[in-house]
């Protein structure tokens, strides 16, 4: 409201052929809030969102906040099994989804008490040819046709009080309505609810060391505090910035830097539903993008394309409007940052964060990028590096666990007090510290370096893959006797997912066929980026004398006796039935990295990590 009052005529959203000013955005937000209120959404209710980056994500997110309700920010890439578990945990009253995913969402929500499904469509934003493809996908999907088929304009039918039988035979009574129909007759008057800053604004899905699903409770205060910290750090020019919002907003990195920070600074959000290098470069030039939150894979892809175009022949930057890029979600190789800055003229500063901190806690200085560091703590952020065994503070140059205190911290994990106590611990002075579980060092100037993650989590192009989750899915297959999943270094995707499988009575000549069968099996249970790119078959997994799995041995290159099957994968910002997806026989686009996610690890620790030594306590504070 404040941004619209001050900058009502300023551009807020740019997406395909759509342009909204802040006054128009506010009116749409108020209409969506009024529509959701007619469905019974009240303060404190949970509303599930499974939308990709699009104008409807922006209007729905702020409408839910204006009602004092809570966004359950799932996104379209979440696997069907995890989506079902998330809905069971969060118990949302209303679910807002994309029509292409109607079947997946309604099946996942069966018997979970969802009262209303609100469907939105991207069909009206497509060109004529792509619109036909979009319509075909809706028709092709039986569940999408049943639950979200439109009436010629790509908008789902509203069906009130009908009982829909899922493919599993479970009856599910719920109302289905198109977002367009829901808001058509609603006035653009703001609701009268005034949320408290300490109220939960977002339940953000996150995983643990073993990949157990948890929901981080991010409050209005924590999100706005981190937004203010980042905006101050980036020295944003109020009303003048243009953000390229390609990072998925259903992850907290994209949510805060591409959405909340953009609105806070009255900037323009140039939205991309899914990343494609040529399109991104065209948008940067055409829209005059000034700030670009990204991940290392995007940084390398843009550099590759600029060099293919000939590079900077006269020494002038190729992207003169872009003044700042911030990279997160995975380590940025120094050579990548230097090449990107040489070609574009824009500095790339590396940051660090985690879902539990809304997410940013560290970033490099915009005017003084330091390669291979995550920079300095954000303003008002207190940081300590402790010995994981004793809880004592370590000295500069020594490795220890990073713990953080600040206004951006979550209030806890929803419905999980045990895990909350494990990572949020209060010292004798009353300060609550988040134990990140990451090992770091810091130098005499206060710059931090990440050493290791203290966990087996795999980072694939910024997206987090939990080995235990993939192993659980693979073990469901009748021909799998034992399995272990690890990450191996990959020049394009940071790490690739490798599944090492022990089979049940499968002849060696049939193993490649089994690999394809296992991938199909995984796609039924996992998100696209979690499906193993490499499947290796061995006679036995390496284990210690105590039977403990030796993952470090599996991370090495496979031996001669190992049968390996590898495929090239591309992670998309939309599910597989995206009409814009490249056909199966298309040539690989080496300049196009997959969609990226914003966070840099999840805070974890042993309960004993919280022990503090009164004799030795050092702290870095900004």
C-alpha cells in the first residue's frame, strides 16, 4: 500500500505483453483478497500456493498477506509424495494452483481437508501457437480436463459443491473456481485486517539433514527485516530499479530478493516463468534490468552466450544498464565471477543464506567483491563460529560451525518443537542463535568462507536434493535390493545426482533397461531435479566394519566393474507438461541452465552444539 501510494504510476510488473503499474497491482491484490474472503479465508488460515513466477503469484501472495492469512509456499516443482505430506502437515483451507497441475494437486490433497481449489492459467500470456499447445496439454491430461478445463479462454470452470472421484477411488468434496471468476465481481477495496509483525506470514518448506520435510515459520517481521537488510546492502535506488525475477519465488531466495525487495524499493519486477538464456539476455537489454539475483549456473550460461556473440570487442560492457548481480544457492567459482564482470560490466557479489533466516545472512560488498568468500554479515546480524564439539568460539582462520542471531530468523518449525529446539537455542543473555550446521572460517577482516556443509545434501544448480528422499523412492522398486545416493561434482550443475544400486537377480545385460525403468519410477514420486542423472549398478555398497555406509567412497569415480548409465537432464521452472518445453528430439541447449533456487543450506545442529563457554566468546556483528 505504501509503495502504491507513493509510486502509483510506476511500473510494477512486466511479464510477456502485460504491464501493471503499482496502482493497478494494488487494485488486483485487493480484488483477490476480497475473493478469497468470500471463500472464508480469515486471519491465521493457511493458503497453499503452487504457482510458478507469474503475475498471479504476485497478486495472490500479497492478497493472502492482506487478509492476515499464511502462505504455504510450495511451488510447482515439488514431488507428488512431498506435496501430499506438506498438505497433510499444513492443512491449508484453500489451494491456489496452475490449471496444468490440477490432477497432481487434487490427488495430493485428497482426504486432507482442502475446501477450495482456485485455478489460474498462463494461457492468455502465450502467443497463438503456444496457446494451442497449452490447450492441448489441458485436453491431454484427464485430471486437468476434469478439474480445471476451461471454457475456451483457458480459465477453469467453477464447480461448486461437486464430489470428484480421484483415480484412486477416493471421493473428495471441494469447490473449484477460476481466479478470474473469483475476482470478477469483487471490489478493489482493501480488507480491514491488520496483521501483527510477529504473526507468521509464510510457511516455507525446507528439509533437514535427512531430508525430512519441515515448514519454517517466517513472520512479517523476519521477511521485512531481511528485505530491508538486503536493500540497504545493495544500495537500491527507490523507484528506479528493475529486477530480473527469474529465481523461483516459491523458494525463499527468489521470494525475498525478486518479489519483496522489489516492491519495498518500488522497483519493476521483470518476471520469467522459467529460465532460458536467450530470453533472459533479451529481457535484460529490452527492459533495462539493473539488479539480477542469480545462481552460478545462470552466470556461466550468460557468459557463454555473450562470448558466442563476440564478446566485448571495444572494452565497453555489453550490459550497461545492469549494475549489480547477487549470486547464491551454490558456490560461485572465482573464474566465473571475473568472466561475467569482464563481459557485462556488472559486479557479481556472492551471498549466503538459508530458509530459516529469510534467507540472507551474508553477502559480499558491492564495490569490493572478494572471490571465494560469502562476504560479511548483514546489518544487525550477529555471527559466531563455534567448535561443534565444545561450543567454544574459534579464532580467525579456524574452522567451526556458523551460528547466527538477528531479526531475520524464523520463529520455528511449524508443528515440530523438537527440531525447533535443535536449531534455535537461547543463551544466558537471552539471545536466540540459529545453528546452521555449516562449517566456515573467517579472516581478520571479518570475511567468511564456507568450508563444508556437514551434511550429505546435494546442490544441483541451486536446487537441494536430499539423498534419503531419493533412496526411499528407489527402495520402493521391486528390483532394488540396496541403494545409496550421492552427489558428484558437475561443471554445469554444481553437482549431479548419482544413485548406486544393488539389484535383485537382474542380469548385467538387463541393467541399462532397468536404469530407464528406475528413472520412470522416480519421476512418479520425486521432483524432476531429484531424479538421478547417473545410475550405477554394483554388487555391494561399501560399508565399514560397523555396517555404516561409506558415502565418501561412492563420491569417487566408478570402478571398472561398475555398470553406469547417465543421461543429460534439464530442470525446468514448470512441470513436464509445460507447453513451452522443448520437444524430445530437440538438440541440447548448452547455454541454458535449469531453474534455480535461492537458498544456501538449511540450519541444523546437534542439541549439544548450543553449549557456550563463558570464558571464550567471540562475535562478529554488523
